[in-house]
């Protein structure tokens, strides 16, 4: 590659590319980001921005073949910058694709007919792609070995330790500290919104399921929120703006965090849903009672949308099957069951999206 011309002034380097277009690269940007600013082994930046003036400019610039040679002042060294490296950083250049940047596909109850299904020893990359797309996928072939679920999770990344342990056992307990450990029905919800960062993906391995009832249910929280945005935009805006106080308390812990039920990015796209009626703490009263009534009306409307039959996948998990779902998108719950009719035992754990995305990129 040969550029038509290289020019520079006190502020910028200008490269005129074949075809007539040009790009200006500020010298401070060049000094901080050029390839030699990074450690070749760790790939972390070694150059210290605090050590140079913001108006830094080189003593000399020359073009040697397809390499730009920049000599910095004050003994700051020499940078050798390939023109191909510069061209790849033009504002109009295609950005490198992120293998983990997979757009979510919204779904309703009809997904049950084509719900992604994978095997424990199958293609891990395909499983993770489906998990990113739909936020929900099944894994078959784990059997009734209690350690089979965590062993599959270890193929992805570290299992996240929480207050409930590295692995949590979902069955009835004499003195439960969560409704999950009872036989009651659980409406659609996300887990642990009272944590500073709620877990990314939850995995539930069905070890035994002989009780009557207890069907699992799943709802795409992103679709439910988009329905709310269409049907009641003021309610959507309120739930995206006003934080909800969440709290977990037992004999040993008192965990609290406030967050909006709906979290949006700068473009207004949904990135997180936090809905947990059981752990939503008491909302402080507003000076204007109308504000309080508006909040509860919006919260209730969203809850009723998430319980619509046409949005809900119902399934009876079978022993040896594990369900994995995006805990910041997909709402999960279950029907009530009768523990006197047989044992219902699920083993659960969490994996952070940071580790899942990293695994996808390496795959």
C-alpha cells in the first residue's frame, strides 16, 4: 500500500490515501496508541499518558517504504508505524468484528418448538452462540450425576461464587431463606437483583424430578419490555428511569441494591431486565402520592405482560437435562409442586457474561 502524501503540522499527521481521501491523526493520539506503546507479551499499554504534554509533536517524521518513522522529542524514542496500521484506523474503515457481539433475537412461546438443544459433549461454540441469540438453551446428556452440570460449566469458564455458594441446591428445605427452596409457585423473575452485579447466566441441571407439578417457565424479558414500550410508553420510561430497591435478608446477611427494572444503553436499546417481585423492597413514598401510584401501576403492568400465556414457555425438566439462560434478560419461574409425591432436585450455578464472551472469542 502506498499513500499519495504524508504531511504534518504542530497538531496532526495527515495521510492522503489512494483515491484522494485523507485522514488526520492527532499527535497525542499517535503517541498513546502506536504499536510500540503496548507490551508485546501482555498486550497492555506501557506508555504513560501522564508523562507527556497534550500538545506533543515529533522532532522528525519520515516515510520509509510502507513504514512511517516518527522521532519524538526529549529522548522519548522512535515509533515505527506501518501505513497499513494507520489505514485500518481511518474513521471510515470497517471495524473488526467482535465474535461475541451477537444481536439478541426476541421470542415468544412459539420458540418451544425450536428451542436450541445441545448435548453435553457437543459443539460448545454453537451452544454459546444460541445462548447469546436467544438467552435460552438446553443441554442434554448430563445424566443424574450431580457433578455433570458444573463439569459442563467448567468448559465455558469459572463458576461464579455467590452468597448461595458455588453450587446451589434447589429443593425444599425445612427452614428456607429463599422462596426457591419451597414448593410454592414462582412467578417470572430474575435472580439476585440485590447484588451489585446480578449474575449473567444461570444454569439449572435437573438431577431428579419425580414430584407432581413444578413445570419450569421462561419468558423473554426483552420482548415483554418492548411490548410495554409500545403499549404504555410512559410506564416504560418510568421503569427505565426510577430505581427499584431490592433486598435479601436472612440470619446471616442483609444485601441491598437499587436499580431500574429496565436498563437501556445510550441508543435506547434494552441491555438488562431486573424483575423480582419477591425481593423488591418497600419503595419510599413520594411527596406527591400520584408519583407512587404511577410507579406501582407501571410495575404491575410490566408484571402482567410477563405472565401472558403467549409469551411463556412451559416445560417439565427431565433428569439429565440442563437449562441455561441469560439472567439479565430471560425471566424464569415454576409452577407449584407437591413434594410428597416425589423428589424435585435441581443443581444451579452462575457464569458471568465476561467469561462467556471471552470463551466465544477464543473459540
